[in-house]
């Protein structure tokens, strides 16, 4: 097989050709600055507003509640730091979970160094937040609950509506990092009691470097970047017009195809999971079997190193990941796998495969064959495995 097999769609996705086509004119002939007054530039302002409208509709939000950012990380930083600052008079306590993306975790750690108190909630063995623990963690000083919609490593989807209800009942703001979930699963910010929501274009077949933060009307939040009057004076700087247009197009397509895409991905994912669990001994699936993103499969193979498996898959032109994209390259086991209770040595032998609608059954078959072959080879070299088989 010459072609590469791309199974790392939680890290990033291919920008759709339709999205690139929509963006191109905004680099070339339609290059005006949306803030300029003349007719030539007003078409750029219109294009930005159109994309904003598409996104607002996908969330069940108002167009004035969507603020473009430079990606998901920036949206997370903004939501957390700016509420921390704006609500300082009310309190200094933030509640999050142990399985957040580093964009949230490291932002919370930064705030801890600056006088804030953060509670990191445990999750159950499937990666789901325990609602009674959330309720117990709330204090008079709690100003923000930030819990991700769906996990980027194990794909677990949280009970967002229930969390939203708890937040509302206790008059606490609720932010959710929905970078993995937006336009992949149904979201309605009002029904779900969400006050702020982060998303990013490159996780849904849009361009890199563009995201948004949804901020519900009435939420007090400080400006992220000071300067011009862009994004209702909350995030200054000339708009990334091609990026915004591409994001809008990607969302338009993702929303229109969501149901069919999910169906296809779930079918392929379940086929992959079934084969791997049946054909590779001493293997477990991480995450919830049902409350999980349509495209996510995450396995732990006992007695092997995930990094070695990744390298050998790469030699066979298969792109996969051992944890989150950000922890790849470091040998610390994933904080998410540790939080669901995996011992270090099992967390080390993990593999994340995240599919897209472009993947085929043939690709999955080839990948399963290679996994079997490589895991077997690695185990034969493993002293742990030798020990284990000798004792049996
Ligand atoms: C990818 C990702 C981010 C970061 O988004 P960027 O646009 O790459 O900055 C944040 N949270 C989650 C859950 C992600 O998967």
C-alpha cells in the first residue's frame, strides 16, 4: 500500500476542497479590510457576518454572541482568564476536570499561581464526570465551571445538559471546550445551559488558526485583546477573513452532513473496535462504549509501548496517535488515561485512532492486520510479556 492511511482526525483534519475554494478569493481579489468604509471592503464585512450567522445557527445562538479567535486554545484561554478577572469580586474558585485538554488545564494552573483556587474533578472509569462530586465541589466563591463537551483522547461525551442545570441552579457560569464536539454532535447552547463555548475550524475540515468563543449575552467578560473595535471590541485585530469564510463553509457542510457522517463513522468505528478486541489478546477499549464521539477508538495493548507501536505504524504509512497530539513526543503517560484509572504501564501501551468519513473498510482491515502484526512483534521482545507467559 503506497497511500497513507490517516487515522488522526482528532489532531487535525483535511481542509475540504470546497472550503479552500470559498477562501481563495479572499486572499486574491477580495482583499479589503472589513473595517474600511468603501463598497469594495464591505463585501468582506458581509462575508464575516455570514460565517458568524452560520455558526450562530449551528449553536442555536444569536449572531452577536459569536466571537472569532485564533483557534480553540485561544478561545479556552479567553473564556477562563477573562471570567476569572471579571468575576474576581464574587470569588476565586474554578471547577474543572482532570481530563481537560491542556488549553484548559494549563490555563487553570496559570490562574492557580495567581491567587485562584481550582478543583480538578475526578471522572469514572469511562471518563464521565460524576455529577454529585460536581455539586459537592461548589462553594460560595465558585465563579466558573469549565468542563469539556467531548474528550479528545478517549472520545467520551459528558452530560452537558445536566452540568448546565447544576451551574444555572447555583448561578455559576458554565464554559465548555467543544472543540471535538462542535458540528459533530447536536449542540444547543440554550437548551444545554451553556454560557461560553469554544470551537476550532481545523477539527471539522476547516482551516487552521481560526476558532470562536460563544459568549452568552449578559456574561461579563473582559476583552481578550485590546486594540480596534473588531469582534464588538472584545477581540481586537483585523479579522482573518479567509479563515472566517473557510470556517463558515466548513460548518455549513458539517451541519448539513452531520447525521450521515456520524452513521458512517460509527459503523466503521464499531467494526474497527470489534476486530481489534476480538483479534488482539490482552487489549482494552478506553472510554465509554456508547457516550462517545462517532469517530473515536482508543485502545490499550498490554505489555507494549504505545510509542513503538506508533513508529511502526508510521513505517507502514498509518498516521495515528498515542494520546493527545500535544503529549505525543513526551513519554509521560496521558493524564486522561491515568484519570480513568489505568496503571502507568497499561496507559503507556495506548493507541488512539480517530476516523473520518473518507476512511474505507479496506483501510481499517489493513490497519487491523498491521496492529496485530506489530503488537505481536513488540510483545515477543517484551520482558514483561515473557514473564507473564512463563507464569501462566
Ligand atoms: C484541538 C483541541 C484544542 C485546541 O484547539 P486549537 O485550535 O488547535 O488551538 C482544544 N481543546 C480540544 C478538546 C481539542 O481537541
